C-alpha cells in the first residue's frame, strides 16, 4: 500500500528523505526555504576560522614584550687626550683618575692583596691609541708606572715595570697605519700597592723609555707618535 505524502504520520520521514537528497546534491534547505552553503564550503570556512584563531594567538604571543635583559656593565675608562711624541728621551704622561675608575682600581688592589684566591676582580689595561712610529730603527719602548725617573738603565724587575712595546724598523710614516698598543696594568698596580708606593688619589704617571734593541745609544731621529693614552677597568 502506498503512503500518501500528506499523511501527518509520515510527514517527518518524507522530509528527512528530501533533506538527504538535497545533501547529496550539495545544497541544504531550511524549512523557510533559505539556501545554505554546500558542505564542502562549510568545511573550508571552518578551516579558515581555525587558521585565523591560531594566527591571532601567534600574534598575541609575538606582541608580548621580550623579557628585560640585564644591562651589561660598561668598563670605567679615563683618557689623556693629547697628542704626544716620543723621541730618544723618556716621556712621562700624567692621567687624572675619575671617581668610578679610582674606585675600581682600589677594589682591584684591595682584593688581590687580601683575598685568599689569586684571581683579580677586574682587568686593568693601558692603551696607546693610534700609535704611529714615524722614525724607528732598533728601538723598543719600556713602560713604567709612577716612576718618572725611569730610564734605559731601569731594570724590568723594577716593581713599576708594566711591559715593553716593540716596533718594526720604520723610516717615514706614510707607509705605516696607526694602531693601538695594549698592556696590562694590574700587576704593576699590585706590586706598588704591596710596597705602599701607590696613591690612587693622585694622578697616575706613565713613563715611556726608549731602549736600543742591540745596545749602544737610541738614535736621535727616533719619533713615535700617539693620539691618546687610555686606562680602562672592566670587571671579570
């Protein structure tokens, strides 16, 4: 017996059958007749919404400010900004110590003389900046700290001895590029402090002594120029 479509008892099953047929054709109709997107478009829409939500989360994460980093401790420095020229005679340069550098030098000296470990708390450097040997032949420089009376006869075993600087033979400055020469100042500071010969409230005196490499006398035409002399202290 064939059922009538107008039978109230079978109205819902017939409606479901029609809906399934429309789904197979790719379009779903509501009871009021308004059409909706095909299922494949609905799936694409959901994928787009999920991707947009993930992108928003990523943007929020990227927009967060980075964690604040600990600022690096800058070294304390002092600079004797004067153009000097070393000839065949010793040259002494005085350097005034600012308060921060004086404090670091004092901590360096105190820690190395009283601490049980031998590791210094800071590194003290002496830098001859933009040094240009103009006339150099068989000459080297010896550097002394707080010893303005040092000369070529002062031995390297003297407590004030900082180090030596050697140069290649140069005749004329046009072919030589200026460079920086760095020597460690800490050991000399420690030796002078141990002998009570260091007063950091006074300017430091750096003495450059030209010494002949192969004996004899220093050539009178010796010329070594540098733009400035710098002392720096950086914590270890």
